[in-house]
C-alpha cells in the first residue's frame, strides 16, 4: 500500500511527536524533514557547501550529535530559504512519501509543495503561549538560565520567517485537516489524528 500522510505546522505545535506516534500506530515510515535541514545546517557550520551536504544525505544516518543546538537551528532556518537547497531536496522527500507500506512526513511545506496529492493532510498548530511553554519544558533541564519570554520572542521570529519566506512558506493546505492542540493532551491529539487518517484509509480500500 502507498499512502501518504502530509503534516505541517509551526514550531513546537506537537507535530513531530504526533507524527512519530501516527507512524508507529499504522506502521508507516516516518520522515522528519526538519531534521534534514538541521543535518545540512550542521554540515555547513562544519565547512561544507549545502549541496555537498545533500549529496551525503542518508536519512537513516542523520540523527547525529549536535543537531539540537541554537546555532544549528538558525543555520537550518537560513538554509530552508535557499531555493537551490529546497529544490534539491524535493525529489528525495517525494520518493520517501511513496514508500510501500505508507509514509508520514512532517515539515512546513509538505501538504502544499512536497506532497500536494497526499491521501490526507494535517495542519497541526497551538497557541503561541502553549508552544513556548512546551519548548521551555523541553529545554529548561539543559539550560537553567532559560527564560520563557525569550522563547516566545524566538517562536515569533521563527513563525514570521516561515510564513513570509518567498520559497515554500508555511501555509495550511486548503484541504488539510486542522488540528489545534492548544487544549489537548498528546494522547488526545494523536487519537484525533488517527481517527481522521483511519477514515480516509477505510474509504480508499
């Protein structure tokens, strides 16, 4: 079976966790496209040209140390605005999306650019305050001096950059199912996503 779940949404909306849980539930392959850009960002900081880094790309081997640093995050955001980089990654992502057995991809332009014909699209979001608090809970243990106010500023800047970039901006596809996780637990959010996907699978079989 070839079945694509395209998931988009802003930072810290819960889309990564929900995507992984969905892939596990249905037994689909999972591609975190943001991780790809972080990997390339890390390579660029190490002296590589972005296109050279793409040539080395092997998704099964890109979960390496150092991907979650602020420097890598900023570089990844810059690289994501490079049309040459995005174009070079389109085919890689599309091939992954049609893997036999189903695939879940999450990112910023999956439903609008990468997989416009996906069997189902989800747009996962949450309020700015909730997203900042989630990111704070994730990072506070490692950074004792972290302030939630600074995270709110960072999220606003990231949202603005994602939505206003000229190349593949963050948008909700017209046919995407909106899932607002502001007042939902992760389990409740996953349950809603699973239900929406299951309905489409039943109709397609």
